[in-house]
């Protein structure tokens, strides 16, 4: 007895495309190449005989573009050329081989090390769930492995990296270039452990608050420029100055017609070079300079000699000039 299935008309038939195509290959192919692949996938269901001219006419795409599309998909190993035609390779099998076949070439020691890396596996699974809704492609697995090898991040740092990029991304998809750029920035900032990352975020948040305060007090209604952010990082990270000390420098800008970050930097750099680290030390220093300048003025009055060559106190006269332009005033 023979059982046969009745042919289904094209109205009710379906062509199922694996999701991996949309995740991995659709973003890197142009529209015409995608049309060619989808049409070939449709024809391959029934092992149809095809001619490139037929494909060109049916899709209304020039033959040269058809040839380019075939070359593209052959290069991606999605299509294999045979003496009699072409074979559409299974995308699922290809991805499965990418994940498991390379392990066959690893040494027993390496396999054992991977087996023991439960923390890393847990971190990767966390990234998959939180950033890819459980549908992370094999290409991202390779990318994460590369980032671990290149930057030696702790597992918690790697998870934080992807979650940070996901939260900051303007689109619903993560882009490798963006993740790589942030990873490099963290590495250049000395981040390897989660403790390093916490310190980095605290410093970043501190610098952000300080920049907002500085711009407000200078009457600037905008964001800091790249160079201004570098100044703030220098004052807070290199000098170790907090907003209380920076505020003292900001008060000095009231004597300036056009106060700017360069002027504030000269003040703070002068104090740092003198080894002044606290508010009290800086205020005592400024009081001392003010008294010295006051003594010079009194000497001028006693001698009645306006052209008296004033003693220079470490070239601070111009740096601490008042708004009337008289040198030596605080």
C-alpha cells in the first residue's frame, strides 16, 4: 500500500528561513544579494533546475549583480558550487560547527581549563539573557572570548561592559565597534577588576558633578568640551582636588572679564606645584600673598615713589590681578 501526500498549492505553501540568517547575514548583505538568496532558498525546496538568466529576469536584477550575489554567498560559505550546480548549506549546521568543532583541536589541558571556567560560562549566559534576550549569535561568543583574552577583564566587568553598552546604545541592537571602543577605554583607564570599575564610575560621576558646578558658576549654559573635561580629570584625578578647592579658584574668576578653564588651571596647577593639598593650606597661602602685596603698597606710600620696582612674588601678580587691573591685589 502506498501513501501519497496531495500537492499543496502555492497559496498555502511556506518557505521557512532560519532565524540565524536574519541575525548574522542579513545585516551584512545588500538588498539585491538578499533577494537572490531568498529566491534560491525558495527554489531549493523542490530541487528546481535554475539558470542564472532566469533568476535575473524573474527578480529584475542585472546578470552582473546576480553573479556578484553568488560570489558573495559562496564567500560566506552559505552556497557551495558543485560541478552540476549549487548547494545551499544548512545555516544551523554551520553555526553548530562554529561553536563545537574548534574544541576538537584544543589540547587536553585547554579543554580542562575551559571546563573549570564556570564563572566565565555564567557571565556569558548572563550577557546572553540581559542583552540579547537569550538569542546571542555565535559571532558574539567569539567576540566575548576575544575581549577576555585581550583585556583580561574579570567576569563581572565583562557583564557590566555589555550592560553599560546596551543601556547607552541608541538602537535596540548592540554594535561590536561600540563595545570594542568602550572596552578599550576601560582598559586604558586601568580597569580589570570589578573594584577598578566601581572606582572608575565614582570618579566619572564626581567629575560630571564638578563639571556641572563649574559651568554654572562660570555662567556657561552648555556641556563641557573634550579639552575642558581633560582639565577636570587633571584637577580631580591627578591633583586630587575636590570641589571645595576648585571653588576657591572659581571665586578668583570674578576679577576676570572672560573667565575660562585655562585661567582656573593656572591657579590650581600653581597650588599643586607648591604642595598645597587642603583648603586651609591654600587659604593661608593666599592670605600670605595678600599681606605681602599690602606691605608693598604701604612701602610705596611711605617712600612716595610710584615707580618703585615691586618685588615679584613668584610671578603671581598677573595671576592674582583684581578686576581693576591693579597688580598685586588678591
